[in-house]
């Protein structure tokens, strides 16, 4: 019997978004106990794909695995978490671990960029609390988002951390399987070493795409230097908007301890490679007036390629409100034709659309009660084209095969423009947000999509990279670093500071599992 405890705590916290507590986690499907296992066994699960990847790999490859479900608290991208709520989550996690009896390993799906109203490193403190409960010999593994702000505490409290390798994120399931394979190796008696480097640099998240440079070349060089099956490479570009002492990029290389010197060298080389490329993370944003001109041209001339605009400054996937109206207002005023926008998160408008029904018209006011000024307000007569309960299955990209609950949703016609509206904040990374409402995306001449970059993997059958532009409008996930009022970020930090040097040996962390004193 192989006893494994599993759970998740997913949150990427934007300090400029409203704080959240238990109602937020409950609304997104909080689970614990046997409900976790039932959801993991479902064909289409609401749980993080990496958790399902770990579960299925362990079930197939471990000898008589027995899973002990902990807590699955998935808050998505949001504001800071009420500290009492987080402490309760930790208590439930640790209580679940303590009640599981003998454990051969623990796996957690984490994000790595959470913060609470009092704690800048909740994942580190969660891992440490579990470590204190089980002692030094039980392997604790976790997967992290590529945008994690990793800390030394997270590295030392865990046995191994495994990051996503793709942006857009489409490899979460595979990374969960990697965690299962590494746990099996650890329990077979193999010792590991991890080398961690925190790099004092941040970059606008649209520059983090892994299929293009600089990240593509950095990944290629690191992979060429590694030994397949013996090393795990993680590079974390960090959550830029986290504004935390733990902000910044990092690298974490884990491998067999008998090649520790090689692992340490690979870690230093990879960290240095990122640092030397710091000037290559160049942001390109399009002003709204140019976006309107291009949308007008595409709508009037069907021979031109269709185009998509990423409303990256209002990305729900980074803690944005997902409801700003600047692009909609500009398109309506200009008379753009054959355009599709969304999905705007506006529960009040969705409720009214459901009340009046399909085919009816009403006067909609977007963000009537929204206090956030960057969201804006906009009123216009609309016609209800379709209503939907918001339950759907992701079709492509990061949400493929995931059960989604978007709340009461609708498709509106606003001055000839189709606008998708949902009631639960989630970035529009999958065509299903529109397709469930009957939109034929192949006929759209222009789109404005509420996402930063993950939609690229979902909408790639409609738009190539050359057809996609990031627009610059107000929002809580603004990309121009000079406009962000950082308060807690460590300094010096490139590019906020430029007159300083850094080398990988600065603050290097090397961690062995089991610890050398415990190795027989």
C-alpha cells in the first residue's frame, strides 16, 4: 500500500483587487475529503489539471496507491486572501495530513503567487506547516505556476517543486505526472538535490511567452545541457503585479544527487542566461485608436485577415476585474462591424438578460455599481441574442477538458457588435466562452478578448500570432511597469533599477532530500 495525501491551494493575488475570503473559495467549488476523490475520478473535472495528472499517474504506476484527500481551495486570480481564511485552510490541510496516518508522500497543486492580508508567503508557510506535521523524511512535492513568485522557504520546506514549462499554460497535466514520477523515484531510495536562484528582475507578462524569444531560446539552451530523466528544470517568470518581497524571476533545478555538481552548474548557467537576457523582454502595446482603425478595416474588407486584440490590462487571469468597457465603448462609437467582444464579467447585466429573455431588448448599464475606476461605465440599448447557464467544458488550450462554471451568461448585440457576458470572473482563454452562446468565431472579423496570453492556445485555430495585438487601455493588470506603484517589491529590481550587478552565487540555495545528515 502506497499512501499519498493530495490537495491544492491555487491563488494568484493582485494587491489592487478587493480582498476575498471563504465566500470566494466556496463560490469557485471548494472541496475536501471524499468529494476531492470523486471529482478527480470524473471525466471532466473542475480541479487543477496537474492534480488530475498526478492522480492518474500514481494510480497507474504505484503499487496499490491509497489517496488521502486534503483540501482543494482554488481561488484563481484574485485579490489578497483574508488571513483568517488562509489560516483556516492551513489548519484543515494539516489536520487532514495528521489524520491520514502513515504517509509515503504528499502532493500539492499550488500556484505560488498568493498573498494574504497579513502574509506575503502563504505557500511557504503552508508547506512549512505540513513539514512540521510530518517530519523531515516524508517527501512533499508541489507543482507551481510558471508565474510563481518562489521563495527560499518554499524550496526548503518542500522536497521538490515543479513548475509549468509553457506559457500559455497547456502542460499542467504533464507536470502533475512529473511530480508522481519524482515521488516514486524518491520512495525508491534515490536522493535528490535542488538548486534555487532568485533573480532580481521582473518583466511585463506579455513578454513571458515560451514559444518566442527570449524565453524560447533560454529554455532550449537549458534543455540541451540537462540529462533527460535525471533533471527537472523549472523557470519562473514571476507574477509581476504581486508587488511583494518575493517578487522576481527564479530558476529551480532538481536532479539526482549523485550528479549534484552538474545540477548546480546547470542552475547557475540557466539563472545567468535569464539575467543576461533582461533587456530582451520588450513590451509592445497598441493604442486604442489604432486598434479601432484596424478593426474598422477588417470589418469593411473581408480580404483582410481577421484580427484579435488582447485586453491584457483587464485580464481576470492576473487579478483584473474582467469588466472594463473601454474597448466596447470605442468600437461602438466608431461603428466597428462584425466584431465580437468578451467575455465581460457583469452579473447584473447577465441577470437582466435572463429576466427579459432571448429576443428582448433593454437598456444596459455596464458596471453600474462597480467602484473600481479603471473599469469605467457604459450604457447602451442591447438586444439579447442568447442566454446560457454558464456550465460548459473547455475545448482548447489551458481549459481543455475542464468543467467550467461561468454563472448566468448571455450574448448581447450592442450597436451591431456581439458581446459575451458572464457572471463569474475567469479569463477568456477558450473559444467555448463564445461558442456556448452560439457565436461562429470563424465569421468574426475582429475580436477583443479578456485575457493576457493564455487565449493564444485556445484561439490558435482562428488567429495566428501575427493576427494578435495587445491593446493599452486602463485596468488593474496594466503592463507598463513605469505606471505601477510598487510598494513592497525588493530593491534593486531590474528594470526599475538598472545600475547594479547580480551573479547566480548571490543568495544561491542548495537543498538535498533527504537531508545529508539523514542519508544512510
